C-alpha cells in the first residue's frame, strides 16, 4: 500500500554505506523514506516521548508531519 506523499529513497553508494553502517551499529533494519508533499514535523523531546508511548501502546510506527499547502 503506497504512503501518500512519501516514497522510498533512492540512495547513492555512499549514502547506502552510511545507512548500512548505522543498521549494523544499532542491530536493526532502517527504511529510508523521502517526503514528497509532506514536511516532517520538528518535535520537542517531550513530544517525541509521547509519540513513542503511543507507538508502544498501539504496536505501530508513527511519523509526525505537516502537509505542504
């Protein structure tokens, strides 16, 4: 199912190596997405903590954004 306003990033070799190094360091897989019609929202540490609480409670991943108008 496509995400409206977001697409998977096309990374060059250097970017891919950077991403893979971080994945290895953290022991996780990461998705690289590019907002097309969305602006990612800047959240305070307190807001990030609240979002993470809800993610944990719901078992989902949330992305905070503002729609470009």
